[in-house]
C-alpha cells in the first residue's frame, strides 16, 4: 500500500492510488486474449473455473411467444416471485413480489432456505393467482427458476450447485440439484407448481432482450453487472465439445438445433490473476469474503465489491493520517459498510463544493471532510468505477472475438441488466472506451448495447415455455 511520509501529501498519494487502479489499453487487450483462450478451454474441458456452462436452452425467442408463467429469482439480496404474461408481440405484463432474504438463511442449511422460498411462492399464488386454485386438480403451473450461481447443468430443469458466490454459503446445498431442492419444498406445501426450467440471470437477460427487441440481428449476449457479474451468449452446438463427452449430460447430439446458450460464469475469469490488475486493496477485500481466491474478476467489477474496495482505500488513507485527520468512525472500520450506490452518488456530484459527497460521508461514515479530501475521494471513486467498466468491456470484447460474430454480421446486440450498469453514471460510455481499446473504433461502433429489464422474470418464463 502507499504509505505516508512527512513529505507526501493527500494529493500525491491519491495520484498513486489512481494509477494503481488504471488499466492500460495493452492490459485490456491481454485480458480479452486470455478470455478467448479460457472460453475455448471451458467449452472443451469440464470443471474449469470459467465454467462455460451449457444451459440446454437451444433457441432464443422471436417475440411471438404467448402464455402465463410463474418465475422465481434467487441471486442476490432479494428473492422475487413473479407471474409473467407474454402477449406474443414483444410485450409482457409482470406482477411481482420481492422479499429480503434473511441473512441467517444465506449461510444456514438448504431445507430452511428452500422452504422459505417455497413459502413465498405459496403467498404469491394465494394473493395474486387465486384462479389457479379454482382450476382443476390437474392444472399445474410451470415455473422458471432463475438461480444465479454456478451450476453443473445437465438438462433444462436439472443442475447441481458447484459453489455459492455473492456472500451465500449454504454448505449442504453444494452438489445437490437445486430444482429438486425447490420442488421438494413446493410439494411439501401441496402447491401445483412444476419447476420446468433452471435459468441463470444472464440467460434470462439474453432471452428477454431477444423477446423484447427482436430485430434484424439477434442478441448475442446477455450480461449482468449488478451485485455479481456474468454473461451468457449463443454458441454453435458443435463448439461445445464437452457436451458430447459428458456422461452426466442427458442432451442428445442428434438435436435438430444448431445453437445453445452458454453461461460463461466470467466472474471466475483469471482467478490466478495473471492478466487482471491487483492492488493491495483488492487483496484485503478478497480476504473478508467467504470465497477467497475465487470470483476474482467479479470482485473487481460488480456492485457487491466496489463499496468495500472504496472503504478499504479510505481506511488506509485514514490509518496513514492523510484523510479525516484526527478522526475515525465505527462505520469506516466495519467491512461492507459502504454500498455501491455511494460510488454512484459521489461520481454524479459535480457541484463545486461536492455538497452531496459531503452529506453522504457525514451520513454513511459519520465523518466530516474538507473540500480537498472530497476531491481526493471523488478521484478514487472514479478510478474504481472506471476499472470496473473497463474490465467488463474487455470481457464483452472477449466474447465478440471468441464468437467471431463481426465476421458474419454487421452489428451485434448486447442486453445488459444490473444495478451497476443501470445506475452508475457514465458506465456504458466507459465500457465503450474499453471496447474501442480492444476492438478498434469501427468495431466498437457495431456493438449495440441496451438495457434488458426484468430479464430474470421474463427470461425465466420464456425458458419455462420452451422447456
Ligand atoms: C454468479 C453468476 C450470476 C452473477 C450475476 C455470479 O456471482 O456466479 O451465476 O450470473 O453472479 O448475478
């Protein structure tokens, strides 16, 4: 870490920290190159960190799909239950209920977690879908289960949990089929609901973007940059070599389809940190997670970690006597006390006195600041945010290069969802700078990026439909 001596000023040390978070064009290109190599390896061999999971989704929507489906979404701090009516014209009606997952269930046992989820499905059905119960005994609702963690998927509604991410740690669920865990608890409540599809949120994003904006050029990629980060894309079936060698897979190579959606699990790209940047602040953050050494790309990009990276830098500057001089606070020393929304807010404050930054540090960290301290904090925030977007851009460029899509099509469509992409000021422009650095300005101009809202609800419904 950068240490203070009597001659160093906050300005000098800030400049050095900003430099550490900088990612050069050459590094971005090295990241994309390695991404292409790991994509190939992951499609060929099982058990790679960047897993390249075949999802058994072999078609993407056209926009003409119809029907009413149930969808549930487990993947971050909230659990969502929704009913989705697809109107067949690219539009849909969505009704949803959100509940916070109690912290103790995130690190407890599987039965407690999944019976909590089933209970929320029961509550939703009895509040919103009463007519379901009045229908005949044989009427079963199809449910799409968005489960956004690495899965060893063996069929559209079968998959065993490889590992937890994003702060979850329910050990007795690892290695179990999460569809069966949910189905058992739904059955225990006598609900006439069938878990028809297991869907990663990135797959849902890809599906919902394809449904809502069917155009001349199909959507290649669904990306999440929220609490966690990941992407799914359409791959030629023949390229997924490990499908034909896997004994656990129920997929027949005689399938008439020629594509399959692949969930990259890019959060675990370059866990050995050969091409990813590393600062001592990243190392400190990694050590306070339940999975040190894993999800190293995610820990530099996604919302769950950006606030903690910032807190770690600020704490260091405080410890070296350069920031909040003579003061400190419980909040500043408490891991995870800063949310990523804090970075968005600091980034968007362009007032000369940085008044929102001042108010935010007073509220969230209970510390007062001078203007020069706030200017330093803003520079640090910009560096952390820029690095996140640049890395995300390099990974998107990696998928574009890996698929060679620009050799076949004049444009590429990318659907993105997640709080960081949606709310972090200027994030898409920063992604574009990175695409430009890796692919060149011409190719960057051929990449269309659009928000894909409600991917985990609509996308899961679409998967339940094709299941
Ligand atoms: C999970 C992915 C998920 C991503 C975004 C990551 O931590 O491993 O499966 O898609 O978060 O929610």
